């Protein structure tokens, strides 16, 4: 079972806590701090799951996920957003991203879903 | 509304008042008429009296002329008879003792015994006295008749204290000579009475010589009347010295004599009836004037009183006593004027009333419009405030979500790694988690309130909205929930998310208001006016103080220790965005009832 996961956020504390939690649950998390970095990491290591914030300074989550999806159609992308409004949801749905996690994310639910 | 007080004209000065001027004018007129009439009547009466007196004088003169002619004729006859006696001629022819005695006897027998005859003389042709009944003669001069057929009357002569006149007759025969009879003028009582009867007691009868020398009133000598003796025709008027008043006189020559007589009347006696008439007339005139004045005064008073009432009513109305009327019940022009005035006042009053009603109606409309405007303005201000607050809340909320997420992750991590830690550590982790969750909720609320999405209204029921939100709120410790939704309650046409948000807010508030003690939460739905469904949330908390009832929907208004005061403001905006509204009623100590009005659905059930 491939339990590798790419965790992307420009908030380092967020990335660190998530990585630690996933590590503790037996995952191999890999941190990235921008969309650009995430796309590069994904090209290099082909993670099956990406957990990524939408709002980032260098290439936002939606743009990055677009690139990743074209390169890896099977990729599971979880997008985290502080904006829970219908607008954001519609936009993400149009981009073909399947999972949208409103912040603060319910980590327990996410874990149970992934596991 | 009171009209503006107008200046009331000053009181009318007495000299300008009709009440004075009319009677005075009428009195003056009556006085003038009375004066003219009296004067005219007086003059007429006086003229008539004078005419009467003149006629009377003329008549008297005629009578006297006749009388004098007769009596003087008799006297002349007597003298002639005496002169024609033979002894007289004999004595004059031959003067002897015998003839003298015979002549003397004739004189004594035929003359001196007669009344008024003072002296009888026989004179020769030269005029010398040859024989006399007295030793002295009255006068030397005597009338000398040329023919012996009649006696001749002489002038009056004053002698000693008496007036005399002579009667002379020619003695027939060649010797000539005269018989001269001197008579004393003097009326006896009888003849005076007769004269008085004829001419009246007031009148005077005077005789005098035509040359004006001697005058007598038949008893004594008197001054000559101041009249023109050359012009005796008609009536003359004059005054005598010492005699008061004017005299009316008629003079004439005594026929057969050198005498003139005058009859005098005091004009006073003649015009006395006219004067009496004048006095009577004056009395009547005074009476007429007085009566006229009184009548004019009464008339003017009668005319003036209604005028005063009119003036009074006009002044009263001008001073604001709009209901004042004249109410003159008179059949004349003044009555008509009063009625016109009252009619006008009625119309003015009616117009004023109409105007006031109109003003009141307009004012009411204006106030309503103002109220609506104020409501709209309040609503606008609230939205504006909300938008501003929302903008801030949105930014802050989003920014807080990240750290909250990190904290949440951190707690999750710690709970995992410290599963075997002491109870107090795990308890504190639990407290952390709780507070993070609460913070998350606050942020969610903030974000919810910061953005009201366009309402996506559809048909739903208040029951389902209430049930959904009650589920989210559960469990409710110590709170008894009562629901009252009639089966007949129509569906509502709202955005279920919005309505849910409003209801959730009301439920949260109600539960918080009741606090730890709990209480009864009553939810009730009812139809209002056919097209509005009211959803009422009643709690048994302390209620809303009256001074806060208006303010609870203001953004940022809160009485809670916690909370930022957006819930009810957002709820009201949401309700209004869905065609409804939100209101509150409360009595302190009796809890509060929030009423969420929603439009009923027009779609068939």
C-alpha cells in the first residue's frame, strides 16, 4: 500500500503539523511550500495523494492542481480552502478536482477517508 | 390652528359715531323745520293781525267822522240859534240897560247852564266883547263866520289848566256882531265809557288843532303825536316818548272843524295774538324737536345695536373665536346683512375646517412617508454598517482559519502522541480542542454574517427549517422545546439556507438568554394576513429591556459578555432579503418573543 502523500501550504506550521500527524499514522508525507514546488515534487516522485492549500503566493493550489492532473490523471487531490462559499466550490468543481476541504480541516475525517 | 391676531380698529370717537351723528342731524333738521314753520306762521299771523287792526282803525275813523259831523252840526246849530235871538241883535244895535238885561237873560237861559259851556260872549262886529257870561274871556281870537246861516268851530285853546274851543255865529242884522261860545274840552265818565266801548281800553283817542298846536286826550293837554299832519291817509306807526313800544295810529280831520283826531293802538296789543301764537308755536317746536331727537336716538340705537353686534362678531372671529355669529332676527336690511355675515362666517369656518383636515391628512401622509424613509434609511445604514463590518469580518475570519487549523492539528497530534498521558494533560488537551472548536464557530459566524449571498428562494416549510436547526443545536440541556405548527400553515417562499441561518440565530440567542437554568423554548408558526407566515421563537429568559428593543437589530449591538453583536443584525438583513422581516416583543422578566415574518408561498401546496 502506497501511503505517500504530498502536503502543500505556504504556512509552514500547517505543513509541519500535518506532516507530523500523517507520519504518526504511518504515512510518508512530503512537504512543499508553494504550488511551483509541489508541481516539481509531483513530477519527480509521483505521489498518489496531494493535500494542497488553494491560496498560495507562488502558483496557487488550483493552478498547480490543473498542471498535476494533466500529468497524473489518477492523482487524488484534496484542496484546502478558508473560503467555503459556493463560488469557490463551483470553481473547483469546474477544474475537475474531487475533494474540497474547508478550513479548519477535520483531520480525523480526512484520515479515516484516506485509510 | 389659530389664525394670526389682526389689529382691531380703535373705538369710534363719539363725534364720529352714527349713534350720535344721526340723532343730532335729525334734531337739527327738525329744529330747522320748526324754526321756518314757526317764523312763517308768526309772520302770517302778525300780518293778519296788523291787517285786522288797520281795518278796525279805518272803520273806527269812519264811525267817528259820522259822529263828529252830527254832533258838531248840532253844536253849530245851537250857537246859530243863540245868535239869531232878537235880544242879542237888539243889544248890539242899542246898548241900554234893558237890552243888556234881555241879552244877558238869553245868554243865561240858553247857554251857560249847558254842560261844558264855559263862557258865552256877545261881541260886536269888530270882535270886541260887549257882553259876557263871565268877567274874563278865554281868548281874544275866535272864528269869524262870514254868513249867518251856521256856527263856526274854532281851534283848541289852552287856558289855565283847561282846553277850550270856541263856537261862533254871526248875529243877523246890519249891526253885525257875533255870539261866541267857549266850551271846555272834557269828556264825562259816560262819554269816556262809550269811547272805550268803541275803540277799546288799550286804544287812545286824541284831538288837536290841524296846525298841531294844541292836543288833548279830552281831559287834559297832551303832547302832539309825532306824526306827519300833512299826510293823514292810512295808518302810521310811531313811538311816543315815555310810552313803551310802537304805536299804530290813524288820523283824520274832524269834519267842519280845524281839528285833527288820532286813534292810537299799541302795536303790542295788535300783535299780541301773534306773539301768543309764537309762544305756543315755540313750545310745540321744542316739543317736536325733543320728540324728534328721542325718536332719532331710538332709531339710530336700533340701527346701531345690530351694527355693534356685527362689529363685535367680526372682531371676535378675527380674534380666533371662529364659532361666533351675529344672529340678527330682523326683517330689514340689517337683518339681511347679519344673515349674510353669518353665512360668510360659516363658509369661512367650513373652508378653514376643510383646510385643517387637508393639512392634517397631508401631515399624516408626510409623517408616514418620513417613517418609511427613516426605516429605509435605517435599513440602509444597517446594511452599510453590515457591509463594512462584513468586509472586516471576512478578512479577519479567513486569516484566523489558518492558525486555528494549525492549532487544531497540533492538538490532534498531541492527543495521538499523549494517549497514555495523565488525565489532567488529556483534560487540558480537551479544553484546548473545545476552545479551538468554539473559535472556529465564531469565525464561521463572522464569515456567515459577512456575506449574504443572493437569496435562492424556493418553497419550503417552517417546520422543516425549525427541525433542521433544532437538530444542529441538539442536545439542549435543561431546555424544554414546545412546537406549535398548525397543519393548515402554508408553505413559505424563502432561501432555506438563509431562513435556517436566521432560525439558528434566534434559537441560539433564546437558549443563551435562558442560560444555565434552562427554561422553555417555544416555537410557533401562524398565518398573518393571508400571505405572511410568522415564525415565533419565545424564551423564558429575562427578556429585552424596553430601551434595547429598538437597538437589538443594530449591527455591533450586544449585551452578551461574548459575541460581537452581528447575529440579529444579519438575521434581520437576511429576513428582509427574503421578502420578510424580523421583530421582537418583550416584557422584562417575562422573556422575549422574536417574530420572523416570511412570505407565504403562492405555489400550490
